């Protein structure tokens, strides 16, 4: 099926101008998980995140000696300003958008997965337990960041932000007259005071259900803190207690009736609702600032996906026959590092995973290019002989360790010994949307031809599922084949078209090239006869290696066509004539792209949408949450068609409806999903260049009649088992279903190996995982649970990411004690400050805590020095020009509690102070948490 046919099917063009991040949205709906109003959890979280990211970007850019000048307020423009002052090339905001979406998603999931958990929402006066969740979450986040497990950190961050925000809409903090956040919620070293006890009545009866303020006057006078009781499944609450309120709260009809939640803005609570929103936003900023101070600005930006998109990830077979391949992998890495240095295409991260038999790993991960050069230089071919190697285990390690959307390159000359991981690898590919490309070299006598063919087919199927390539070449052809790594190691790679035709046939593929796209490259595997035609009708055949339209390179089973730089915008076509199965993929470099997830709606007191971990359900409408990314955010793009098209191109399905969800998100409903593997396709128009564009997803998806769900309710401590309940159901034929569970750390697990299901029925069971006692705190574990029918025809999976975290007891921040300030020489008139200096001395201690880990200057243009961090009392000294009148530095202890030292010599109406005694204590202390391993 051609693209023109596809466009005919989707004739009804829907032109929907998407909104950017709605910081100034005019409508206000509800303090809920989703929605387009400024009072949704998404908008509260997004506002706070953009504030802290902007602060971190400004500091990093200005420290590098550049000006921070974003051209607008969209996330995309923020990324460009943060990454683009000196480096050349295009900057994509897709990673930042994806990171934001991960946080939003986990924030919303609290309302689905923990709907009846009082601590997760500060319901039922569960204040200590709610703060405990925030504290434990902050411990896990800092531990994950130390281990560079950013996705696990983002997921936990979204969850605890939801809990923190709910405090202000579910408690009476606002009714008590407060206008600032309750700092004690993120300061576990401070007590939660004046809590109403179980036997104290807190509310008056509200017969009509909606009353401006039902809190008893006695509670108001005594400034007692309370929250509403919520009954989702049963109606019960202590006598005299407030209810949460709302149609889903079964306790709201028990005297005292009504409710005190400020989740929705109603005519009777406008002021309370708006105040709750404002304080929740400020509280979120406070928590994020604590996090940023504890981990540093650069690591905070990595957490938020503010990095060049390219990640260089190699999975390399190190058996004895791989000498030539290792040499080529080393040459590619060195060449890429040297040629892309100082550009936006310079990789933001380097990952290396070696494997052979029986070993694989460890995964080496670094942001230092010279370190990567050193590590790949250490690879030495050794062992081997029995041919099959632990290839898929190496890929599993890469998929779970690399950021989502990474490009992974596998070098091997042997089949996989661990082929039983194939379905797990496919699940991880779909979950991470990462691309896997295989470079398989022939080895003559090392294996039989039939075995080699079978091995290559296995790799080809995995590459096809991911949108990658499977390239079969001789050893001496490998240097030419690796040009694809140079093509895909870019910060703004997009897919224009992707097809897999089996059986082979003559077919014409139409694709659209827009004004924004550069470095257009066409990859054709297996097919030999083809031609290319531009919008003006000029053609070039496969026999012309260098023609009017581009350059053609042939290596092994791959044909690579790079269009000339002066290619014209418009509709192109490639004609392929082959009776053998073949693939075609067309990519380019552009900042116009989209990100998406399949989602499902959940109901309850606070409904929303949850991202599907597995495959969508067969025979049912499917829903996608999609965001378009452009130079100036989604508002600069107009969406035309969105649909699903099979990988073969034989079937295409257009959407039935689209709904703008705000924050650059659009909700897409498809009434019927195609059979077989399918992709998401999108067309639209760039409103700036007036150019039409076409984009496709790379990861192939399919539907299933099996559904499996699981939730990780907490982190796991080293040496202690964690029980994970899961649920399985099928709309297909019943019978015995195999249960296959894998985790990337090889931690011991117990679970049922099979379960019996009936059509339409479901069954609950439990998996137990136990990390060894010596597991470093901050380690993340990716767990895949798969349910497979007895005939192997249908299966589905769920993927969970767990954090292993030590129990922390030190929550007291370091203390900064002023010793001396010498500023008597500083003139009163600041304009005369040039030749004069001032000094500030302080002692920094951590009491009985874990010790000081770092001290860093945050404000001031002077010089900060200090005695060794190992000392019990650390003496810090700051010297600066009298023109720089403020100093602020922070001390972070080994578990991440943060203390600030601050002083200003600026005075109004008198000379600056000269000396402060030892008895003066610094009072601005901020608590955050990090695990030192």
C-alpha cells in the first residue's frame, strides 16, 4: 500500500493547533491527574519543573561564560537555550518532553494504583505516613541519581510530587490561613505539630454537600491540622471527622456530611482552591530545589532529559574470532568522538556492554569520551569455540541501562545461546522504544550455513521490531557497514517512513520531505533493483552510485542512499522491485518529531490516563497520548492526520477522534487496531515554514487478548524479599498460561511457572524478588513478567522498575557556624569597591551524621576554600571583592541532607559589619536526601 492510498483512507483532515505547556492557561478545571486547566497535577508539576530546570540551565550556562537567552517559554526553546550557545547543529526537545511525560505519568498513576491508600493522598489524617512516603521517595531518587538510574528516579519523583501536592487540597492547611508550604513535609528532622487526634471532632455537618468551610471553629482557633476521610469501597469514618467529599466518597453522606477537598474549583470554594493550587506549586518548587541542590545542576538536568539526544551504546562479542570486529568498533568510537566534539551531535553518554560465553557485562557507562576510548581499547578477544554466545543477555543489559529511545549497536559473528530471552528483549524494545542494529559478520568454518541463516533471522526479527537494521557482511566489509552508526548518532534523528515487505513484490513508496529536514538517508536491505524520484520527476536508479539525487553505497545486504544536500522539499518516491522479502527505512535530521504512548483510562475519585506497560488489547478501541515537538513547541505545528499503519503497509487505520489535553498533549482514539505489527504515522504542517511534514514511529507494536497488570508499591531493601502481586486475564481461549519472569540483575525470584485461565476470567498471584544483602543502594532492577498461552500464539507482558535502597536514619542537615566576617575595608559607596576585599569564615559540621560529602559555591564571585572533608570540623573560607557582596555555599552530607551558608555585607544606612562571633548560627537549612554507596 502506498502513502497516497493511505492519505485517501484518511481523507478527513483534522487541523488541531496544539497548545504549549499551559503555564498561562485561562481555564481552570480540577486539581486532578490530567486535564488542560492550570490546577491539574500535570500543570502544577510542569510549572514547578520548568522553573527549576530554567534555574539549573541559567547557572550551568553562565558558569560556562555564556548568556542564557531562551527565545520563548516552551520546553523546546528552553532546551535550545540550555544546550545551544556554542555547539553547532540542531537541538531536539524530544528527550525533555519524554522526561516530563514520564514524571506526569507516574504522578497520575498514584490516583489509580493507590486510590485507597490514605498516606499517598494525606487522607484520613495519615500525615506521618504521608511524609514517610515523601522521605523514602527522596532517599530513593538521590540514590538512583548517584547510580545514574535516571528513569527510576523520574518515576519516583512523579509519585511523591503527587502526594506532596495532595496535602494542600486534601487537608485544612489552607483553611487555617496559611499561604506558604509546610516545609516540615520535606524536612523529616522537624516534627509535624498540632495534629488532630483520632478522637477530636473536626468538621460540622454540611447538609447540602458543598459548604465554603466546614472546619469546626475550635479546630481553627487551636490551629489543628486535619484531613478528610475517603471511603472508596466502604462508608466508614471516626465520629465527628471530616470527609474528603465528592460523588466517589462513600463517607460524604455520613454526618458530618460534605467534604473539605479543594480538588475542584466550585462556586463555593474558589478562593480556597486557588490558594491550594498556588501553595502546591510552591511546595513542588521547594522539593525540586532540594533535589537540585543535593545532586548538582548538571545531574539535575540529566535527570530531566536536558542532554544531547545521541547516546552511543555498543554491545560487543569478545570471543576469539571477533578481533577484526573489535578493532572496527574501536575505530568507529574514536572517529565519532573526535569528529562530533563540540557539536550537538556529540553523544551525551557512552555505554559499552561486552559479552561472550558464559559471561556478559558489566555495563560500562560514562559521559566522558576519553573514558569510553579507554574502555573500548581494553576489549580483548578471548575464548569461544562452541559458537553460541550470550548475545541477548548483553542486549538486555543495554536496554535496561541505556536511556529510552537509545540506538544500540550489536557486533557479533555467532548465534545467541540465550535465545529464550527473545520475548523479553522484544518487550523491552517496545517498552523503551530503543533501536537495535546488528552487525553480523560471517565466519566461514565456525558454523554451518543453516545455523548462520537461522541466527541472522533471529537478529533480523529483533531489529525489525525496534526499527533498526540487521546487516550481514564479511569481516573486511564491516568498516563500510558502520556508516549507519555515524548516520544515527545525531541529536535530532527522525523516521519518515519504514516498511517490511514479505513476501517480496514490486512496490512504490511515497514519502514527504519537508523544509526542516536534513541528511535524508534511505536504507534498503535485501532488494537489489530500485529507483528514486524527486518531486520534480528527476530519477536515479540503483546502478548509479553517484547521481543527480544522491550517493548509493552497497555493503553486504544493505543499500544506503544519502540524498544530496540540495534535495527539494515535497513528495518523493522510491520504487523497489524484488521477489525476496525486503525492508526500507527513510530517516533524516529534524527538530520536528513526536512522542507517544498507548494509554488506558482509569476511573475513581480522581480519574485519568495510565500508560500501558504491555501491548494494547485486541478487539477494543485503543487510545494514544501523543505530543508533537517543534522548534517553538507544539504551538508552532498543526497536526493533520494521525493513524496506525501495518509494518507491511497493507493496512492503515485512521483515528476516530482527537482531544487536546493541554501541555502539548493530544489524546487520540482508534476504534480498531490493525492486525499484525503496526506503527504510528503522523502528518502535519510547520506553521513557520509553511512546509508539510511526515513522521513515523520506529517501534513496531501489536495487540493481544491477554492482559497482565502489576504494581510495585514500595522500594526494596537489600537482603529483604519484596512481594509483587500481579493479575492476569484473557479475552481469548482459556487454558494453561506459562509465566516467565526475568530481571536484569539476576536477583532470585519465586513465582508460579503456570496459571490456568478461563475466557473472560482473571487470576491473582504473587512474585517475590530478593536482592542480595550486598546490593549497592540506588541499584535499579528492571523486571519483566510475561504470560504466554500454551500454544505460544498469544502473550503479553508487564515491565516494572524497582529501586534497591538502604534504610536511612540520618535526616539532620549539616550546620554552618559563622566564625568571622572581615569587611571593614569595604567602602559604603559600592562604586568605590574595586580595590577592596572582604573575607567570610565558617565552620561546617555534620554532628553525629554520616559526614560531609561536598561543599560548593552557589552565589558570589570570590574564591571558596576549605579544609579536608574528612575532618570532624571543616573550616571554610571565602574571599571576594567588595563589589561581590553576597556569598552562599552549600554543604551536602553523605546521605544528601543539605545545609546552606549565606551572608551579605550589603547594608543600608551604615557601614558593613566587621566581625560575627562564634555564637551566631546560620538558620537557613534545607533538607534533601541522597544515598552514599
